[in-house]
C-alpha cells in the first residue's frame, strides 16, 4: 500500500511518543524521503510554525504545505508522482519571524548547480551507474588553450578534453560544448566521457568546453559567437590537433540557452556541423502576437521565428532531449517535426525531470552514443 510507512504513526491512538518517532526515524535512516511505489513521503523533524516543499516541477503547485502530527515536532507531506520521476527541491521552514529555504536535512542526495544545491528525490529511478566514477576507466586529460578572437575583439579561453590514450597518430571527432565549465561541474561530463569511451559506447573524441562572458547575449543567435566558433575556434583546433575535419565529425552541444547557441550557430554555417546535441533548448517562438517570456528572449524569438520559416538543413543528425516537468517542453516537442521535415535524422528523448543539470547529465549516454557511436554500437548499426 502506497504511503503506509507514515500511517503507522498516524493510526496510533493519540500522538506518537518521542520513542515511537525515534524508532520511525531510525528505521528509515538514509531512505528519506520515503518512496513507496508512486508515493513519496517527505519528512521534517523540528520546531517550526510552517514547513513547505519548494520544488521545481512546472505545472504542479510550487509550494506544498507539510502537515504536523499533533503533539509532536514531526512534519510530513505525501505526494503521488509518476514512476521514473526525478524531483529537485528545498524545504521552506518558518520559525518565529524567520523563514528560510534549506536542504532536506534527512536526505543526503544532492544536485549542484550555479546557484548552490538542491535535494533530490527519485521515484522508481536510480542515478545511472555510468555517471559515477569507474576505477577501471582511464581518465581523459583536461588542458587549456587561449586564442585571440577578432569576432569578440578579445582573448578567449577554452578547456579541452583529450580522451585517454590520445595519440597524435590517429584522428578524432570534435564536440564543442556550450557552458562547458558548468557541464564539468554540475553534470559530471568528464566522468561521463571517461566511462562511455571506456565502455566503447562513445568514440574517443576531443571536446572543446567553451564558456560565454554574457551567455544570454552570446547564445541568443549572436553573430560574433557563431563566427568565433566556426571561423576561429574550430579552425584553430583542427590546425593544432589530429581532428577528422569533416561535417559528420563536428558537433555542437548545449542546454537551455546553450541549446539556442548550438542550433543558431549550425544554422548560420549550414554544411559545417554534422552533429547537434540540444538539451532543454530555450526555443521560444510565436505563431502570432508577442512572446510572454520577457525581453531577454526577444532575440531568441526572432531567431526561432526565422528558423521555423526557413530551417534549411543545419546538421545531419540531431539529438533533442527535454524534461516533461519543464516549461519548455512544448517548444522542444514542437521543434522535432520541424527538424524531421528537413530530412535530418532526429532522435528525441523525454524524461520525467526538470530544467536542471542532473536531467542533462542523465541523457548524455543516449545522445553521445547516437551521435558519436563507439565500437560497441558500430558493430550493431
């Protein structure tokens, strides 16, 4: 029966004793929130006037109140979520005149992002093993390069991932990643690459990890950004490293605004990039009227409206992923048939997750192995 763990306390005659609560907490230590089928029970213990769940699922009421078991300091909230769901959240706790958002003190599972961290609950889903460090996987090397950019009028810095056993005598595909430093920090990209290349699911490849000074400007169909990647960075890398230098061996990747940057760059240089990996792209558009997403999205809307009118053929293969708990799910779903109409090969993946780095990390295996298949998959394709 879903949610039965907390019911043992609720069905007791009168308030449960402190000893009974202690026993309940000990029984479920390390397993909060309590997941029973589709039921998730969040628990907080402590003196408070109000406790709320602050989550990041679009379409569900953002602030969910806990109930306190009368006569105790134990608070709980029970939610029903679909299986295979991942939820990031914080607790909003009020004591006296103070209200604070805190990590769930009973839950050690965390997801990092540029703003700090969130607690993580999984319903019928586990963190993929290939995202965890594997002692048998040899580590690739992270190096740094700098180049003077005429497009930006300044010197730009890029991190490079070179796969384990990198040799000058062989030639590699190239993947250029928007928000590269964040993918390293928050999506464990280096570990993922090491593991998937070790497992021969992804071909050994060179990855250029780029970062923007002003990402909301540079990634929103910004001509200098596209020129920097296509006319400066990629040629410099192909001159320095043993890269294959053909469209099917060049890829662009990005999430959120980075997805817009990847798509718009490929659109401006059709025939140059043969692989695109777009995650939860901020592909805002308007069929009629004005966008409701605010002025930051205006250049994105102009680009997407132009792209929808004349998409051309910006790539050969495109992998698109998005979370069903995101406000951008409609835009990403709408993009797929448009891409398919151009004759490009398109693969689309949805997950019961939100707009976050864990979601993007957990889709990398499917995306990278399809765009740059290693020997394991080459045998069967």
